[in-house]
């Protein structure tokens, strides 16, 4: 149970952290979010000495403004990102005294494009349903969790050339693209480059080779830990699954075969190689390079044009799916509504800041984060035997003993979650699942107190699906 205690402690500290942050901010009562992360580039190939967008959160102000991973931020509110410090850049982005920020951005498809990001500013103690879903995700790890995996990729940028000057690409073969090339073509076009059958600014070469492993030792896998089995993203399904490839930590004498795929990009004008990415896999049996590229080309090419890692990059699959009514609760008093999103189901149902939520679907809502988390811990502890040992996986936060629910125990799980003794009030976030509420319910009922009167409010949540993959 130590792992479970760590999970619950993280949830508790994460929620309490909101109230602590208010004290640290002194008089600050509002926090603003823009929804992206950046990194200062020290590469002559892309965004030299300027901020480059490293991550954009789905559904965020940055995503709504059209910001993309890899965008070079030239200026912010008219100031060059080459000339201001990271501290000043971050201060401008998160400044609660200004509701928007003006950027100019560059990428393959545009130069110094103006973009306005309208910040989302909310009370500093407000707990969003996204935060609550992550804090209480043991109700449905199937919907909210972070899983990290590492790919056996290596990269090189042998020439100091500013990639921003290129606009188009062709394949070196000069013929109709192969299946592997089509996967690369899709990724380069997604980044804003224009495909030309001939005459592109860039020449792209794709080579794949499957061969027997000369170092293989018969029966070697029997000495290799089970933990070296490889779990990775299935881009078609948007989920993590086991693949026949061996871990990057597997010894060289394991795996009957080796699969190597190399993507090289040349400056067509000088025939100089300017970027290369190589995938090197060990496996037992064979695997189609076409199939491999269909699934893993997006990961391989995520390090182009901005190379953040040279060897064995890690990725995190963030699963963030939950039902939302658009409320934000007070970290110091969970019954109190601090904020309501505009045009949300809650606003349309008449919920307002200052309302007090007494129950959700008949389950009492505790005022205290600590008490609510203690009930949650009790539920997790008592329900652990209903989880499937065969699905055990480590999450990105380091916990090794995460497990999905057993398929044959859904009715028993649902009965436990709905048992008033466990106060599983935030299970409504996952009420689209039959193991949370059987039968599945479309609406939820809040018991809302205003002044001395209390009344039921019927609300139909919307499903939020903000899953994404991060180059970690």
C-alpha cells in the first residue's frame, strides 16, 4: 500500500498547493494561463537565441489562437525574445493585469505572423475540473493518466544552416513516394513545408533495413527481466500498447532481428546533409518498415526542425478525458463555487460564483480537501483487489503499481463507487464509464445552496477529451 499512499499524498499536496500559492502571492488574487510551454533555443538551426514553443495544451488559449509546437516566438508585446530574459518573458505571459498577449511567430509556413493569445484568468484558489480529474484519477485510470515511453532514436544536425529559410521538399528518389516516404511526407507537410515531386528546397532520403542480429544468443530472452517489455503509443488508437520491440536497455545479444530506419534531409542547393533521424530496433521475428513508419513517424519527426534531444528521447502520453460542467471550486472550501466558465453547462443551468454545492448525485461534498482526500484513499485501498494485475504499469510520476479495473468486476466497482460511505463525489467526472455508474447516466444533479435555501439543479456534462503526446 505504500505506492497507493504516495499517489494519494500527491493528490492531496497538489490540491493544497493551490491555497498555499495564494499565500505566497501575497495580495495576488488571480492567476492567468496561456496554455503553452517554451524553451530558449541555443541552436543556429532553429530559432537561435529566441523562444521556441515546446508544448501546447489542448483546449488552451494558445491552442485556440493557433499556436503550434515548433513555432519561433520572435516578439512578445513588441519586445524581441532575443533581448529579454526568460523571467521577463514568463512574467509577461502570466501577468494577471493584462488579459491578452501579442506575439509574432515564425515557422515554415509563415514569417512574423501576429498572434493574439487571450489569457484565461481565474481566482488563484480555483480548482478546475481538469485538476480534480487528475487528483482523483484512480476512479478511472483508463481516462486520466500519464505514461512515459522511450524510443531508440538518434539525431544529428551536421551543418549550421537556418532551417527557416526552406519552404519545400522533394524525395531523393524523385519517384512516386513509397509507403515509408508517405509517412514522412505527411509529417513535413504538417509542419508547413510544401511537397514537390521535383525541385524542392530540401531533399529527403528514407532508408529501411531489416536484418538478422549477428550478436543474438539463442534463449537469451529468458535471462532478460520482464520489465524490458516495450510499451509504446499506438497513434491510431491514441493509447499505449505492448509492441514486439525490445527495450533500449535490452542487451545487444537479445532479439533475433534488427530494424533500422534512417531519414536524412539535405539542402538541395548544396547537397549538404543538414538533419538526420535514425530508429534502431531490436526484435524477435520480423516487422514491416511500412507499418513501423505509419505508427512511429510522428514521434521520429517530432525532433525536427527543433532538435531537443540527440539520443533516446522520451515521450509522455497524457490521457485527459473526463466529463465537465464548467465549475471551479475553492481550494479552501470545496463546497464554494469560485468561477464558472462562460457558456458552460453550469452557467446555462444558472450556477454562479458564490453558490455552495452541498451534494453531487446525492453524495455529500466535503468542505475540506484533506477530508475529501481521506475518503478517496479509503476507497482506493478497499477497491484495490478489483484491479487487474495483468494491466500493471508505471505512470510518469514514478508509481509502479497502477492498474486498470478488472473487466469482470464492473458492477462491483460501480456499487463501491456509489456507496455513500466512500463519499466518491468527484466520480461524476467519469460517469460516462459503466464501472463508475451503472447504468450510465447522462445528467448529474447538484444540490445547490444559496443563502438559506437549497435546490436541486439538473446539468448535462460535456465530455472533454484533451489527450496528447509530449516530447518530454
